[in-house]
């Protein structure tokens, strides 16, 4: 075939990623010299001009075109192409991890490498606070000379199961204290708390964790919870154990790398966290609707800020809000606890919205009250609602950083790279499947409880507390009562001239002129139990009589739980009594507030009568409590 009869050949320029070159003119083979063949004129489209440029009409030289920039003539363009200028200069490809404009590329959705780091650090923070509380308060509460010694509790458990072997006792109260010497229980309790503080600090600071470290934290805290008796009876103790149990399986077995490429976060474990936050929020919402009538008539928030266990200064201000604001707060609570939890199952965007709303809700609760680390802990499973693309803003974008490394891992996965299937990966997947089956099986009674009209809250169905029921404030007290402990040095407690002086607690209301405390996420266990004791009688709270006996002896350990001892550097009191008072917030701008009083209180009557050490000898002996000796 001659050159003159060769077909047209359309050439396409190579497209550089991120560029969009325009259409390239067609190029025909040149006719053979002397053949007389003429080159047909190029169409407008083939010359790279708009289609309308080839329509009939007055011709206008591109050089003299008005209203636009000067353009080279078609013949000149062809000459340039023949000279070797075949198209636009190729652009330099963008760097890996950056878009064509040079800005850092955004992370893709669907991976959870950064999510795992954030979640484990958040969980480690809660563990750190919990073990810090244990270190500061366990000796006074459950130590050798504590208000409810854990050694006496373990001995009672062992006696109860004596005929059925030691395993029954261990399964009833799982704790490593069974393996330790009980003659120095204070040292044992401090050792558990210090070890927990050390491990949680490492995970919190470095963001590195493995199954061994997370299992250590879980076993240590479970060991304290199962001997803590009433001091560890709050719902957040079981919630921390369930959250911590899931955290074990979020990590690799041994490696401490923050991005262990061989062990990506398990979807089963992530859904375990989502299932946890779903049950927490829905359980809290259902217990309210089924509980106190004020949740249905939207008046509960009229009382909550004043009557919650340990109010803070913000609660004082929020209590003064108008009635319509309290109605809005109650409606918002119902929406967030009864409707929003279902967003988890409605796709990525609504799942992220659920996580954001729940975290914001918990932040509001943290600001408005001292609810221990409960609200902080509830944020932890909410983190599982976010993927790397949603949490990328928390990490710097510099080269070599965590965010950049995750981006490269995503690019490798997008190019079809697959992890090498090894025996360890198969075992890990099998473990995760077994975990999912276990959680599903243990969730059956929990779901039945949620559906039951007689729903109970904060209940565990197994001693390991892996899957539990949750709920909070199913009933709201309409008035606040407090137990005020008082002592006197008078030899006659009933004498009219006896001067009774108040003991002051760390955080709970006492002196009407003292500003409410702000301690969240820290937690004073004795102050919380004093709030519960005010609803009952002292016969239901034997520990308060034990506390009174220690105050009669100026016991140093017990007094470390209090903020003010009126008999400091003095002889111990001759008598101690409990008085029952009704407390109300002072009205903002009223005369009590103007006088510097946050509270207005009125005496209801005696809580327990005046007691002396001699009166308590038989009471202490019957419970195997050592009689305090005056210091």
C-alpha cells in the first residue's frame, strides 16, 4: 500500500494522572513527493478549534481576531508539530499521598487504623483514672482496717463455698487476690493499683498496646471490682470491664506497633463496641420512659440538677433555667437515647452522626455534673463509629506520620495488594468469630431485659461482667436530703449546752456556703454512698456506723476520706451522731445567694443517735471489725 493511500492514524497523547489535556489534532501521513496528491483541508475539530469555527461565514484571521487573545495560524501549528512539538509538555506526577494541587490527599473511608489508636488511648485514660481512684481510696474502704475489709469478704465467700471446692469461690468472685497473702491486704491493693497505673500510662502516652497489656488491665480491675463490695457497685464498673474486654481483642497479640500491618482492626470487635454503645443509650432511654412519670411529662430536669449525687457549680446555674429550657432538655434526652442509637445501623454517615451526637451529649453531661468517669467512659465505644477518614483531622499530615502511613497502606490496598495469609491470621480470625458468638450468646438475656416492661438496670449476668445491662436515673428524687455527721467533746450528748460540730466531706454538700466541687472524671466513692444512704436508714448501711466509730477515734485513714475534721489537733470527740437535712439550691439573686450561700438547708431529724466507742464495742465484735483505738 502506498503512503498516499495509507489510512488516517489518530494519535492520542498520554494522559498524565491529574491532568486533562484537550483534544489533539489529527495528523495524516504526508503524500509521496511527485504523486500529485493533495492534502485535504483539516476540519475545524481536527485543528483543535470549536465546531462552530468551521461553519460558513466571513473569514477572520486568527491573528487579528478581536475580543480574545492572539492565536497561531493553523499552518504555523502544523509546522510546529512537524518540527517535533507534538503536544503539551507532560506535567510532573504528584507526590504519593498528595492530590494534583500538591495538598495532602484525604484518607479513604472504610479503614480503622487510626480509630484503633484513638479508642485504645481513650480506654487507657479511663483505666488510669479508675486505678488512681483505687490507689487513693482502697485502703480506707476495703483495706486491712477499711470500712468494709475485703479480707473479711473473701473469707465469707470461702466459708460459703467450703463444701463445693475452691473453684466455686473463685468463679463467684474472680480476683487475683485469691493467689496472694491476705496478711498484708493494703500492700496487695496498692500493688494492683500501681501496676494498673503503670500499664495504662504506657498505653495512654505511646498509643501502643497489645492483647497482653489490655488483658492485664482488665484482670487487675476485675480483681478490684469483685472484692470492692458496695464501693464498687456502680454501673460504670461493669461498663469499664465490658469495654476493656472488647479492647483486648482490638490489639495484636504481641507487637506494640501502633500500626501493625499484619493485624488490621477486626470488624467484629468494632461492631462489638457499637453494640455496646447501642445498649447503653437505649437502655438508659427505656428505663426512663418506663420509670419515673416525670420523664413522660417532661419535668424531670426541673429537679435533676439539684438532686443528682454530686452537683457542680454549672448545675447550680442550669437549675435556675426557665421551665421551657428544662422541657427542651428532657425532649433532647429522649431523642438522643431512644432514636439516635438506631443510626448505627443506617450506613456510614448516620453511624458517624450517631458517634458525634453521643460524644457531644456526654460532654454536656460532664459539664453539668460530677458523674465519675461514667460519661467519659461512654464516649469510648462511640469512637468505633468513626473510620480513619473521619478521625484523620486528629493526626498531623507530615510525611512519615501516622496519617501518612495509613494513606500509603490504603493506596497499596487500592492497587490490589493483599496481606499474606498466615497461620496466625487464621487463628486470629477464628478468635474474633468466637468472640462474636460469645457476645451474641451473652446478649440474649440482656436483650430480653431491654424488651421487658420490668427492665432492670446496671445488672451483670455473669461474674466476668462481659455483657451487662445499663441504665441511669430511671427515677428522679424530687428533693435532696443529706446525712451530716457531727461530733461533740461534751461528756453529756443530751446536754443543752453541748456543741455539735460538722464534719466536711470532699465533695458532697455540707456547709451551705461551700461552692460545689468540680472533679469529673475523678470519683469520691464515700461521697456517692452518702447520697444513697440518705434515702435509707443506717440499718441498711452498716458501714456508716463503722465510719462513726473511726471518727470517735480520730482514725487517720478514715479521716483522709474527709475534707474537714473539726477535731484536728484536738482530743477525739466523745460522741458522734448523724443528722438528716433537706437541701435546696439558693435562688440566684436571692438573699441567701447574696450572703454567699449556695445551699439552703433545713433539719429533718436524727439519722442515727449519738454514739460513743463504748456503745459500739458489741456492734464491732459481732462483725469482726477491730475496735478503733483513739489516736
